[in-house]
C-alpha cells in the first residue's frame, strides 16, 4: 500500500487486533485448569507482528504490558530461520529467554500467510507450580534462580505440528501438580490458536501488502499520541523514594529511588540509586522493570492509545545492572511481583508532582501472594492466590475497595472455589473498618482473609508488604493502616514476617489471618464533606472515634438520624 493509511480502516484493524487479543484471553481462561489462571486471571495474551513488536494486548495483567517484546526479540534472534508453520515455542527463563520469573511460562505460535511469517500469537501465564524448594515456586528465601524451579530456555514445544513429548515429560516430572500445569499449557495453546485464526482472517480480508502497512501505521499512531501526551505535560524532572519492607524475621528496608525526566516528547525513567539485588526472590528482571514504567506512564496518558509497541518508543528505562530492578545471573526473582508493584507506586509518587490530578495515593501495595502446598490422601496440591484489596484516594473520589492494584488486573479467588478444590476453609473474608487513610477523599479499606488448614503438614509461603512502610497519602491525606500476618495454632497467635524466607509448616486446625494494608487518603481530612463522614460511619467503614479524631465531626451513632 503506497498511499497514506485511511484512518477509518486503521481504527477497524486496530480494534480487530484488540478483539483478537481479548478473545485469546477468554479462550485461555475458559479452558484453564488452575485457580491462579482460571479464577485469578494471572495471565496475558497478545498479538505481535513479524518482528515481535506487540500489536495488541488482552485486558488482563497490566504488568505484562510491553514485556512480550523483549521475549519475542530473544526468540527471533535465537531461532533465526528455524521457524515453521505448526511450531509452538515454550520458555520461561529470565536470563536465557528474557522471561520474567519461572512461574510465568510463555507459549508462542508463529502465524504464517501464504508461506511467509507475518505475525505471532503469544501468551504468558502464571503456573501453579514449576518445581523448586517450595510449593508454588515463589521462594522468598531462594538465593539463586537454580533453587526456584524448572528453567526453560527457548524450546520447541511443537515442531511442524508434532508435539515434543520429551519437553512434556520433563515438565511433568519436575512440577508438583502436573495435571494443572499441563492443562494450563494446553489452554495457552488453545489461546494461541484463537489468535492465529483472528489474524489469518484479517489477512484474508485485507491482503498481505495492505495489512503489513497498517501494522506499521498502528505503531506510528501510538507513538505520535504518546509523544503528544508527554509534550502536554512539559519539560520536568521529578524524583521519589519508596521502600520495600524487606525479607525475613529481621527485615532490612530496600530502597527504590526513581528520577523521571520529561524532555520534549521523550521521557527517561532512571532507577540509579536503587538497592542492590538481594539474596532473595524479589529481584525484578529487566523486562518486568520496563513493564512497570510502561504501566505507570500509560495510565496518566488521557488519549486512547493502542497498547502496541509504538507507545513505548518515547520511553527510556535506566536500570543499573546488579540492582534490585535489573539483577544479574543467578539472582533469584520468583517473587519479583512485589517489586514491580512498588516501582509503579514509586513512579506515581514522582508523577504526582507534575500531574497530581491524574495520580491516586498509595494503594495496599499490590498482591499478597499466598501459597499453600502439601498432600491430601496421597495427592499433591498447590493453591496459589494473588490477593488484592484497594486503591488510594484521588483528586475527585474515595479510593475503591476490593479492586486490584493497577499493575495486576487480578481477581481474588472465590471462597467457594477454594473450599471445593483444596483442604482449606475460609473462616472470614471482608473489609476492615478504619483501615483507609483519612483525607478529603478517603483511601480504600483493607481486606482480611482467614484461611483454616484442614490437613497436617501444609507448607505456607507468604509474600506481603506495606507493614513498616504503610501506603502513603497525598497532599495532606493520611497513610493507610499497615498489613499483618498472624498464624493461630493451638490457641496461640504468632505474628509472622512480612515476607517469610523460611517455609511455614501448618497443621490441621491452624489459621492464617492475613490483613492487607489500607490505602492512603488524598487531601486534607478537614476538607472532607461531613455527609461523607456520616455515610462512612453508618456503613461501618469508620468508627465513631475515627470520625471525631480524624474529621473533627461529632457524628451521630450509627443508625441514628
């Protein structure tokens, strides 16, 4: 196509690609086996062009945004011409395949049209287990990646349509719950087949020459919009520091330090000064660090940008090698999610200085990763849940309750699904009064969940945060309440570490009570509308004491007129 792309056709093709990526996600979720994929939706799907550049990404995990590109470039460079119709690739390793962490396994299918490689259908899903020293493969105490599970370089899972049974056998032999893992891998392959069908339909409709030109036009369009958004903010430099609570019984705070520089239509996100990588599983691989920057910056852009590689072109990420945000081999990174969430929070702290109306106060700090593993009637089980809670207050409204962190569009697993499939009982699940930070607009409330173990010898791994550094408010808003982890065993309550580096063994009747952090408030609490205070009081979101102490209101008793 030699003429300028038609804007109407561009929009049609863009939306067709978005729909294809979303249909891939629906296919994956509907055919998945594990709770972490089917119920929590911890996965992503995308359509990439022949060069591995993301064309469209499904509406699932946002911290996968843009991370397909590094993985696809690695695959393309490694495979060269050894890519054929019917091939399916599998990989997960951060150092060998530009992956994110070992539980996130990529399944990728090349898409051919009239004998030429024209696109890729891609998926990545968090698997219930990939081996390693703890069930669920999120070992906070791992000192190196070799302890975290099965490492998969770029391999052919299918070759010209024929399954590679050796790869399947190796995976099955190294994971605790092969039925769930293999089932989810097949769900990913089904999703890629859905993506292939959608892209082939576009080639049939528009032809090779025209569709290729529109693929390029989508990248250029996204880049133009992103550059305009950055120019509207104007030249600036803003800095912010945040902390991760740290690892183990005696945690040492880990500094995250960012400088955001906007110059013209480009932006640099510089993590120089951030803590060095640690002997624990929370180091963030570089693709994940890039994705955190893309998520934060994309969220403050008001234009309807395509989620394509083009919008990332004006964004430069600086992450020193050997740091918490760019570890060197063999640094462990199985639980790197908490670092990704905190990077987004840190970036919001910086961006609040230049676009305060677009940035919320701190939320609960991202997902708490709770994993129970053991045996019931001789059969292994692994239950992994990424528990989400709230958002901070904003310039126009209170923070939401019961919603995921911006970095992970993940759902809490329904109580009924947990109790039906695992030897666990949820004794309590609900909002925690007085936990949201006070402000003109209050922070969202914390969630509490009590897990009762129904068999002996269950291994618990727990990754949480925001106890010693609770979610901060903005512009006079107060911080949210800190998180807590309490194990009740034989009538004795024990406070557990924020991030336990040693597995916790629970027996029948033991209860884990996890209380997530409350979100920060936005604005001076004295400016809060008294009617909102009274409404919160009547709904049990705040106590009478808090209504008086934080808001200066002689509020009526709940239920009174």
